[in-house]
């Protein structure tokens, strides 16, 4: 889920488990939001979104209680023009020319 109110992306532990990342090997941090405070572990990854690869800091947490991972602004939003189309229930990522 794209969360424009979140600065850091926070992924559920299951995502790390699927790709073989040892969550606790990352930098430990406390993440604060509407739901309170949880422990997360930040990892430097290379992710690809809409055909654009870039370095990305992602926190993984075993304490994340929502059913989705959250895509925050840091390391992602500066690479795209992002449109939230509420009627179509879509988020559109258009790569910025300098990010291609």
C-alpha cells in the first residue's frame, strides 16, 4: 500500500522471509505511527518499480499489524511522478526522466 504519510517504507516480516533476508541483521529502529510504536530493522536494498532500479531503505518488522506492507516517501517518491486515482482505485508511477 502506498502511504504518502509514511517517510520510510515498512514491509511485513513475510516479505523478508520470502526473499531470504535475515530481518534482525538490519539496523534496529523504532517506528512511530498512528498505531503506536514498533521495532523495525532497516535494510539497504535495490528495488525495481515501473522499470526503474534504485537503492531503497526498507524497514522490516515482525510487529507490523496491518495486512499490507507500506510504501513510504523516502527513496521512492523522488524517482516518480505519482498520481492517486481514487475513482479507479489505482496508484500510477511515472518515472522521472533523470531516474531512467
